[in-house]
């Protein structure tokens, strides 16, 4: 009898968590594991993307571009994306070599479109780096929570969120269609039709499913919503935003001189 009482009390004690574990669970709720030395808020990464977009349309020298590429690569390394940083630095090097050494030696009219495309890619390279970092660091949920903190209107937030969730689902459907065509050994002459028609039908069904899911989650409810994400601006976020703003000012004033 005493053993039964002890077992029952032990079970009840194990089932009831103490206050420390509850508090720890509350702190862990919505937390994202840190991959690198620092972790940045999604709003900070959005600020980096905005600064890179502004700088992309400013006149700047090659030295200024190299410094900016190196700074963004350093941010990627600090966030734990070493491969991404190495890939972007190597890609910029290849882009610069092709534009300055390969295309001038060829000099044919057929390469005009390629020269324009490579020049545009070099111009928006900072945007590509910042955008890739934002997508890699933040899920759709975190981006939505950050946009809600920024008081983005629902008329913009809802279509943007649905769009961000729509294209990954469409990509998965396209992958399934390609796998099905390989299994059935469809000839190359019929693959275009067999790929486009199911993809269009799947795109329509995916849009309907996403709209139903949003309705079930109370997207039309006018009451304020809650979120599990614990977003907070830290001193490192303020430092990064200040440096990004300083970079925009510096490039605007002296970017083309160095």
C-alpha cells in the first residue's frame, strides 16, 4: 500500500512541472537556434536589404563595391553562413573577370544581351546577398511576425504572406510532376504539355487550399492576434542598422571617388 502511495505521489510530482521549467519553456517558445556568433532580428535584416537596395542604384567605384561585398560577407559569416559568404565572394570575382576580361576580347553583337545581364547582376549583387541572407535566416512565420511589429497594413501583409507560402508549395508540386514523368518514361516531345497542364491545375488547387487554411486560422478576425515569436531588438541589431545607414550616407557622398 505504501508503495502504491509513493508511486502515485511520484507520478503526480512528475506530471506537475515546477515554475522554473515553465519559465524556461516560456523563454524557449519561438526561439531560433543560433548558428553563428551573433543572431539578428528579422527587422535588422530587412534594414540591411533596404540599405543594399538604395546603394545598388548609386554611383560607386570598384573599390567601394569590394568593401561593401566584404562587409556583407562578414555579416554572413558572423551569422553562421560561411558557405554562402564564400560562394557570393567567388561569384562576384567570376562576374568581375567576365565583364572586364572576357567580354572585351570577344566583342560581338550577339553578346550585347549577355553584357547587359551581367552588368545588371553586378549592380544588384548586394541586394542578392542581403536577400539570400534574409530568406536563409528567417522563416515565413518570423517574417510575418516582424512585419506585424512594423505595423504593416493587413491589405499588404496578407497577400505577401500567402505569396511567400504559395511559391514553395508550387515548387514541390513541380518536383512531384517531374518525378511522375520520369517514372512513366514520357517522351521529350510530350513533356511540356504533361508538365504545364498538371502544374496549372495544381496551382489553382494550391491557391484554394491556402485561402481555406487562412480562413480556418481566423485571418478575417478583426481582434488583435498573438504570436509565439519572441522578437527583440538587441544592441547588435542597433549597431548593424547604424552601420548600414552610415554606409548609405558614405556611398552617397564619397562612393564614386574611391
